[in-house]
């Protein structure tokens, strides 16, 4: 049925045998054009004509490219289970089957096609895959460009951090080493001069040396042996320089850490700059509270709040638009419990329905479809969120398209946010209004709050956020800040 030929096709380096017509005379066999899977013979163009012209052959005699006999050839056209001709293709299991497999056995409920139709569908599937791979190829080019740019960014931040660390090290080591060496040298000089004077036996020579010996001795006695640099302008100047270089080093370290995290996990570590248009509504202030000039920081006066229950609710809005505010970021004093989120604007805030994140007694939970109780909390049971520590900064994102309200914890102003919880708000009204409600933490009495306000918040928020009014030393402390 076949014999080897030097003109055979190649699949890699393996030569395939030439297939010859089984119907030609042995002495004049021509190359086969097709193989009939049902007749299990290969035919040349001349002997193939009945299969191409007679209706009975066209309907029930499938043709294929010339095939050699054996397991990989004609022997592979029969079902190993039923011994019948393989006539169908199962698109579910991606295998050829006979009529018995298609009707009686495990393939009977599968998607079965004749070979030509199966080929047409699979070719279309490959074409779709080819288009998808082509699109991926274009995206991969963008990925490569992104990887290159982020790698260069990480390298730049690394070099800047190394420079800052080296500068800090050199400034410290060189100056302190010079100072210590100078002081130790002064003591050594004084000791040498004393030994020289004590060993001098000639009275005249001793008196001539004494003036210099006395100077060296007094200098040695006056040496300051406290650790670090000697007290004076040089030490103060170096301390100031070190603080500036140290601040630069910490900034570069923060940027490097953020860049590396963005390089590894950009989905969760993407930059979140906040909303510069978010402001507190002045009309929601209570007695004793005040806002910064840009309405993004809220303060309260300790003296004015004496005797109150130390709670307040502030509404938040977009300074440049009447449209709902969809995202904002806020930092709250650690000495206050809080509820942060949205309320349905058709009702008043205290009796309205809220969707919010809340912290009470250092336990984090979320509220969904809850009225906001007065003075604090929710009517009903808040949903506790285990395993999440009190966030220093919270980012709130409302997505009206997928009806989700998400809360993130932000580790710094520069980078890295992580999802705390996402709430489904599809049953809420079309408009949600942002707010923050604050109440001093349980167990903090007025004297304690006064001490916290004057010391703790100064450390937490910085000197610039603590004010003194009317020369009465009444402390005005920062409650919260929109970032």
C-alpha cells in the first residue's frame, strides 16, 4: 500500500513515507491523492473519481489526506471500543468517536459534530484565540515598557536612598571622629608635656618650658568627655544638618518602599492621592469647633468644650460641584471613636439610613441599612470585622456603576492601600451623602482629654496644628483632616 520515497514530507527531521494508490497495478502505482476512511484504501486522482462524483460515496465515505496503514494511519480510523469507523468529533472531550459512542455511550449527551463541521468550528475558535493572543501581544509590549520604567524608578530611588544614607553616615562619622580624635590628642599632648616638665632637672630649662606645659595641661583638664560632639555652635549646626539629611533619607526610603510595592503588587498598592475638592460643610459645625481656611481640617477648643459629651457629626461635600462625592480620604485623631461613610440624603442624618465603617472601643465594624443612633453607634448589631487593626487613614470609594461602597486603610499619604470591606448598596437611594461622626473614646475623662490635647495631639499632628487663642493657652486640637 505504501513504500519509502526520497521525496517524502518532513515533520521536523523525521521523513514521512510516501502513500501510493492501492487500486493501481503493482508495476505502475501512482501517488495517492486521498484516502477513504470507510473503504480503508488510498486512491490516485483517476481512481478517486467515483468517490467525488457518485452520491452514495459523497454521503457516507469520508475522505482525508493520504494516510499510511497502522496505528497512526488507517488503523487509527476505527473506534478501539466498538471497531466502527470514526465519523464524529466530540467537542466536549475533544476526541473522535464512532456512531455507537455518539448514540449509546458516554458521549451521547455531548456536543457532537461531523468532521467538516467540527473542523470549521475549531478553526473559528483558533482564529478567535489568534486574535486574543495578538491583543495580548500588544498588551505585553505595554507590560514590558511598564516593567522597564518601574525598574528604572526603583533603581533611581535606591541610588538616592544610598546617597542620602552615605551622606548621613559620612557627616556623622567624619565630624564625630574628628572631634573625638582632637579631644584625645589634646589629653595626650597635655600628658606628654607634664611628663616632660616633671623630668626636667635644670631649673632654668624647667621655667622656660612651664608656660607651654601649663597651657597644654589646662587644655587637657578642660576637655569635654561627654559622648558626641562638644557643646557649641558646631554641634547645633551638625544636628540641624543631620535632621535635614535624615528627613531626606526617610522620604527616599518611603518612596523606594512605595515604588517596590507598586512594582510587585500594583493592584493593591496603587497611589491614592485623595480628593482635593472634598471639604467639611461649615454649617455642620457645633459649638467650640472651627475649620481651617481651606475647610479640610476640623479643630475644637478644649476650654469651649468643657462640660459637653465630646461628640460631633460633620458632613462632607465637593467644594466645586453639587454632584455627589464618590471618593475621599480622611485621617482622624486616635483619641476618638468614629463612624465614616454615607447616609441617604432624603432623611436627616441622625434618623437616616447609613452605610459606614465604624470604630468603637478599638473594634472595627461596618453598618449597612442601619439608622445612626444618637449619641453613637447603630440601632441593631454592627457587622464586626475581625483581624483588622484601627486604621490611621481611611479612604472611601463609592462606585454607582456596580453598587459598591468600599473602605480602604492607607498606610501613608504616598502609597499602599488595602481593602477593609466592600458593601453592596444597590438597594440604597440614588443619592448618598458623605459624613464623619466623632465621639471621644470611652473612659477618657475631661482632665485626661486636656492632657492628651496639649501633649498627645501635638506629637500626633505636629506643632503647626496646635493653636493658642486670646493668650489664654486654651488648646485648639485637630479632630480630623481630609487628605
